[in-house]
């Protein structure tokens, strides 16, 4: 009897993808749904998704990727991705439109990289996003409109960054948010599991000593991203 669709097969391969790997030997009900590639130097190897067209969860671990752009996801299978893991690497920059074609994403892990700035429009298309991990980066701020469109977000990990500024209304409207982690930041040290999101507005309204300098820096970074986007 064919396996039920709820069964989830994961293939883990070292980069580069070996030539002998093929999907044609598998039965239709055994299609690979999860793919993890270690040590990649690009988001997608051209032939990877020819072999695994049914992938919905894609991971790139211990990678050497420094920038992610929209062009990195111009393969057909990307439009079906529900989980994306680009963690434990050298990622520094995510272009503001990088995820514009990935509106099905539910779970995104960008932890343990070198990201220091997230443009407020970066996650705007991800209306289905429920879980986001940005811990262990170099992030300095959360701007007011960063999560405006992520109304289904219930888990947000911001631990071990360098936050010096949190906009007072940064989490307003996230009524499903149940886990918010901030430990390991110089100015904000407590994890918080909010019973009601509006209370966050009071908790993070306090300014850190570095705030004034950060506000000026944020303006420059935002203009820098938008200039490149144009």
C-alpha cells in the first residue's frame, strides 16, 4: 500500500550533488520532501531541483553564502517551499526582495550568521510565516514595520544579537505571537512569552544608551539597501 502523504523523506547530501543521484528510481509516493545540503557556496545548484522537484523544506548548513537575492530562488520548486534554513554560515546580507516569490514559507531559519541589518520589507510577502529564527547574528535594531505583514507569526528568536534599538510598536498586530526570545543582547536581556502582544509595546519602549547613534545608522543602512534595490 502506498505511503501516506504525511510521511516526510529527507535527503542529506554533501555539496556538490553527486552525479549518480537521481529521483527516477523512486516511487511517486516516495518523493523527497526535505533536502539538506552542507557546505554550499550558492543557494541552489542548477541540477539539484531537477532531481528533487517535490522539495518543500530546503536547508543549507555550514555554507559560505554571503548574500541572498531574489534571483537565487528563480527555480520552479522554490515556489513550493514551506521551510527554508540558511543557518550556520557566513551570510551577511539579505536583499529586501529576496523572498518575494516564496509566499508559502512557514518556517525560516537564518540563525548563526553575520547579518547586521534586516530591511523592513524583507519579510513583507511572507503572510504565512509562523516561525522565524534570527538568533546569533549581529542585528542592531528592530524597526517599526519589520513584521507588519507577518500576522501568523507565533515564534520569533532574536537571541544573541547586538540590539540597541527596538521600535515601540515593532510587534504591534502580532496577536498570535507566543514565543519571543531576546536573551544575550546588551540592552535587552530577558526572554518573554507574552500573554498579550500589546504589553510588548511598554516593555520595549525603553531606550538603550546607544539608541541615538543607532537611529542615525539605521537611516543610512535603509537608504543604502533601497539605493541598490532601485
